[in-house]
């Protein structure tokens, strides 16, 4: 199985090296790797070029592009180097794989030619804080759409995708700046089974405070209204799910919570119009919730607290 690894990066000169080391350390190496520098303003591209010069294997390419966002960077990498690839992995520039990730993923995908994706577990690691959180991804196989509503769709760095499925789903939507992965992954899940890979987890770096040098920050931090954007994406996933997918009361509850959180955030930011829009969505999903109606009243009256 020919596998392409696509790594978008923006202003992470130190972390991208850690990530590339984890790719180079795979027991089953990829066929090719492409790092797409999304208009970095620091030495990120130079650090990647130096790493490539020092590591003749695996085959790694560097593309330097104008800053257009992570979705465009991933799509560009796949378009340039993925034409003859059977599978693709989209690895974030601050995440790392266990050494056997690609070996496990390729084996399972080869055994299940109908599968469109295979995910291993993930472990969140907070930089410079003695804190970790393990996340078991086994439940994603039953109902990926419900799982994404409840747990978020940030599983790109621990998933191997069938390249044909990514293309058939239209690639990453470039008009959505944050939360775009949920839309694409929902569309991919509609095309075939999503598998789970038991074994060592992928490491997802999360830096809240005292971030290491070269950490460019997570995408959603650039958007004060990111909770509103995420609620819109969740609504889209809910709407686009194929006929026969059952969200039930559980799914409606989690979607309503997304809109409620967005309403609270908009209210704190002083955006009463957006807050009102969001809480109305939440109330339509859970009209019996006194808490939601109380938040609506406070938004309408403009009260504090």
C-alpha cells in the first residue's frame, strides 16, 4: 500500500522537527511525505529543509505556499503528491505517532478494502504541565457522526484514510477556517466503515501555558468566536449525515449544548445578535430546557452574570 503523509505547518520550527522524527521512526515507512509550509514568517521552512538534507529517507518534500489556512495546505499536499497513493495521513505539525502506527494502519486497511479510515487512540499531552489524558477511539466505529458531535473531530493525526475516499468527499472544505475536519470526516464516513486500531496512541500536544519555543498556537485560538464556528460545523455534520444515521435524543442534546456554549461565549464578548441567534438554535433542539430559556432571557434583557 502506497501511503502519503501530509503535514501542514505554520510558525513551528521546533515542533515540526519532533513530528518529522516520529514519521522517520516508523517501522513501516511511508512512500512519501510532504510538508506544506503555509506562509510561515519565521525559520520553519529553513528548519524543515535542513531536516530533509540530513535525512535521505523517507522521501520528504517541502512546499512553500502563501498563507491560506490548514485546509488549503492539506489539499495542496495531496494534490501535488497523492495521485498514485492508495492511502493518506494528515499529521499536524505538533503531533507524533507511535513507531508502529503506519504498520498497524496499513495492515488493517489491507484486510478491509471496504474501509475508508482507521484510527488509533490519542493521548493529549499538555506542554510543560504534568498532565495527560488518554482518549479511546474505539466508539468512533459505531457512529462516527455522533462521536464527532460529542467528542470533536480532531482525529486527523491518528487516522489513516483511503485516498480515494478523501478525493470522493471533496477534500478539506477551504471555506471553513476552523472545524473543517468534522465536515470532511463526516463525508468520508458516509463512504464506508471506519475502523479502530488497538495499540499505542498518537500523541497530541496541547500547550495552554509556558508553551515551548516554536509553537504557533492552535488554530481556533485565532478566532474569538470559535465556539460559534464549531456550532455551525456541528449543525452541518448533523444535517449532512446519511439517511439512516440515528442521533436520537443524545445527539440533539450535544448539538444543543454546542449552540448554548456559543451563545454564552457571544454574550460574554458583547455580541448580543450572535448570542440570540445561537440560543434560539439551542432552544429549538431542547425547548423544554429551563436553563436555555433563562439564558435567552438574560441575552434579550442584556443582564450581567
